[in-house]
C-alpha cells in the first residue's frame, strides 16, 4: 500500500525498495528537482534514483532533512514581499 502526501509543488508517495531500503517517490517541478539534485550532489545522501523530468526516488530516512534543506534554499532564493496590499489591483 502506498501513502501519497502533497506539500506545495512536491508530491511524495511511500513505497518499498529492494533489499529492505525504503524509498519515497517525489514528484516536483523541474526547478525544484534541480535544487534537490544540487543538494544531493554535495554528499549523495538523498537520491536513490533520478526517474524523469519531474520524479525522484528519495531515501525515506533522509526525507525530513532534505525538506528542511530545500526550505532553507527556497528562502534564500525566493524574495519576500512585505506589506503587499494587492497593488496590482490598484492599477487602472
């Protein structure tokens, strides 16, 4: 049986891998996948298999750490908009 969870642009499905390793199927946008691959390139701790443009098989026991590092990376790259009063609606 698989478990499917979604958070933002990432969907994870739990499944089993041979040799009792547990993997999580992660579906994400290509841009998020690129960041995950970059994070994994530092020590190869997260990715079991790169499946296609939007899917990765991730080691379940490292999923929490990967999510935290991904959140940190996104905070660094995504600008924070303060006091946005829907100014685009003010344009006539």
